[in-house]
C-alpha cells in the first residue's frame, strides 16, 4: 500500500487535487481511499488531504501518519507545519518551489525529490497562484505512481470540464514537463 499526504493552504485546492488523484489511480484499476481533511480552516490556513492506494482492497480509513510520499502544493506551508512528520524511509517529496535543491531543508528520510516552480507556471496560465493541477503533473513525473494520461482523464471528468479545462490540462502538462527530479544518495534505508 502507498500512502500520500497532500499539504496546501485553504483555498488552493489540496482536497480537490486529492480527489482528482484518486480518480486517476482508480482509472488505472487501483483500489483508492481519499480522505479529505475538513475543519475550521480559513482561506490561507494550512490544510492536509490524505490518500492511500493499493492493488488490493483497502479497509483502513484513518488519516495518514507515516506517508510514503509528501505532496506540497504551497511553497510556504512547510514553515507553518512539519510536512515531514512521520515520513517513511526512502520517501518521495514533491514540492512547489522556485528554489534549488541545495537551499532546501528536508528530512533525511526523503530519497526522491521533485521540485516544480508551480507558482510561476500558475501565474502564466491562470494569472493567479493556484497550483493544484500543476503539482499533480509534478507528482506523476516524480513518483511514477500514476500516468499523466490517467490524471488527464480524471481532470476531464472533474469540475474543470465546465470551466477552465483547457487551462488545467496545460497546467498539468507543464507541471509534468517542468519538474526537476532529484534522487538523493545515501538516505535512510527502510
């Protein structure tokens, strides 16, 4: 089973990204549980969404405390919460940032890092900083857990089919194409 924790801020679409990713994984015949986290969060406050998938049926419905992957759609949320809390050894980290890897602090349990300047991409496509579909492309490129075609199909069936579909498909592709993936040597083994 693979467990993913998505981090963002209220209003950025972290929960929507989780549901689109769940639909894409389902498209690829995976068993998926998406667990949105709703509370009293206000716009801009840190939020998390959870997703697990497997080739077999999943019965566990809890939040995810030891993720295999952390997907962070906001470049600043890591200053407010510990996005690496409980991360498993040899985990993936997919981060929205314009900074180079050498300037970032992250858990020594992370073995693969995908960095995407999603804010710049979002501003060029949407004229605002909504990064969720861009970061789904970054996730696909970094992890290989799901195909870009499956995410594309899920977006086409989502709420975007009525408005912004063309822009979101462009955002997805650019997120995939413009993500830089780093394999970190010497990380903690499982």
